C-alpha cells in the first residue's frame, strides 16, 4: 500500500500470499473508538489487489488492520484527504 494520502475516494492495496486464505479488514478512526469499515474477503495464492470505497469517510487519519485466522495481523495508518 502506498504512503500517499487517498484523495480519489478509492483506497487500493495489494497483498501477496503463499496460501489462499480468508482475511478480515477493519478501519477505525484515529482515536480507535469508531469502526468505520469492516469486511471479510478471500485472497488467492500470489498477488491480490483490493479496493475499498472510502468516499463517505471524513478527511483524516484512520487505523487500517488486516487479520487472518491464525491471529497474524498487519496494522497501518491511512490518510484520507478531500
């Protein structure tokens, strides 16, 4: 995923994996209180790309987390600009 702010309403990220699996995506506001996105999706072995429509979110910083069934997770921050 790019470090550039999301400014077109679509947050696009790539995931490379050795195994097909199910992932859970969550996005929270910067303070971590409000869940603004929650999605479960399947990825295939190899390179995968996903797009999330974030045009309804207010400008700001959001905490982005992807988790798998084994308990592994990836945490990043996403900046949304209008």
